[in-house]
């Protein structure tokens, strides 16, 4: 047994000398001098205490001990080389960054991600979810999906999902609290709110009811609940705690599965919704992702 730990470099030198049958050929392949290769092999033999090679006039051959060592070291070096190639391939895989908000990423994007992976298995997606978009957000992502108006994003983006909402709740909530067939009945129900800045950039319960000329009684809102993220709003609706505003495109699958039901008339904003915004310098990967997003919504907008 060697007195000191063996270095991988010595193993690689030994494998190449054994494979090529020549110190000089191995040296040329490894970018070393012939004396350096010869010295490393001699050190290796000293550590093992056996001769590994037979020095001949036109090269070298393996001794019985050298054959046994080659069986082990060739596999080790081969496995390490294969792992290194794998690491390099992973590092070179294209990554496309998609920046959007929490609601779109959790309710619309993630359930559909397998579809993009099947079409583009060579591309990795990095999802950056945020509620705050800085002025330079186009420089921070390859593709962005942002909520806003045509005045804000119409010049640089394409309308992906027009804002269309419908009140939603569970069938159990309706069974316990009676039907909500119009906005006046909705105004008396327990409503689930999404905390938003004022004025709200999207439909909230105040603007929804105003569209139907309904003024809510102050006493009616005492049992209401509110959350600061839309996923929690929907989770509360799914647990039967009240009626939430459901954004079509985000709650469609829940409605189709019967986990939520419509609980009032729909409402639509013509120039507001989710916009697909490309980067300032598009790439084939960002264009593929953008085309897939548009295809998934059927070009709605």
C-alpha cells in the first residue's frame, strides 16, 4: 500500500501511458514533458512498492501488477471524465428567465410547465416571481408577464390575458348561505379581498360592485377577510370561507374541476390584463417561450 494518498493526476498519467504504450506519446497528449511523465510513474511505483511497467526499447508494457492497477484506475478516470462532461453540458444548457407575479406563476404558469418542457427539453426556465417591477424590468428577464393597462405596456408588449373576472366560491358555501345570482345578493355575502394599493390596478370588490351600481351596506362587510397575496385569497375560497373575485385564466382549472363555482355575473376590462413583454434583445429561447405562452392562451387579446 502507498504511504501517501494517491493523486488523480498520477492515475491519469498512468492510464494514458498504459493505453498508448509510450511515455512520450502520453506526455504529448497531456501537455507534459517526457521526463515529467517518467518521474510521475516512477513515484507511483515507489508508493506501491512494485513495478507497473516494463521499459522496452520502443515503449512500455504492463506488468501483471500494472494490469490489475489499470483495471481500477481506467474505470475511475473514465467515470470522472464522464461526470466532468455532464457538468459542462449542464452549465451550457440555455436558461430563459421569466419574470411575473405570484398569482400568474402559481395559478397559471406552474400547472402548465410540463407542456413547455415536453416541447423544449433542452431549455431550462427560471421563474422569478415578484409583485414589484422596477423601471428596468426588461433588463432583468428574458420574458416578462406583467399586469397593467394598454397605456402602460401596449407599445412594448402583447396582451396575453385580458382581465375578465367572475365571483367564485365553493358549492358548499352557496348551499349554506343561499344563492348569489346578482351583484345585490353578492354585496350581502362574506367577501374575500386582496389587499391592493388605492386606487386598485385591477378589479376589486369595490370597483366590481360599482360597475353594477351597487353600494354596499357598511354592516355587510364586518365578516369579510382579506389577504396580501392572491393565492391565499383562492385558498380561502377553496376552504369555503367566502366569495372571491376569480380572474379567468387563473381559476379556470378550478372551475372546470368543480372545486369552485361561479357565484355572480362576469365583468371584463377591455384594455387591461396580463401583457407579454419581450426582452430588449430577443433570443431564440425567449422567442420560443413567448410563442408557447401565446399558444397556451390561444392568442387571447
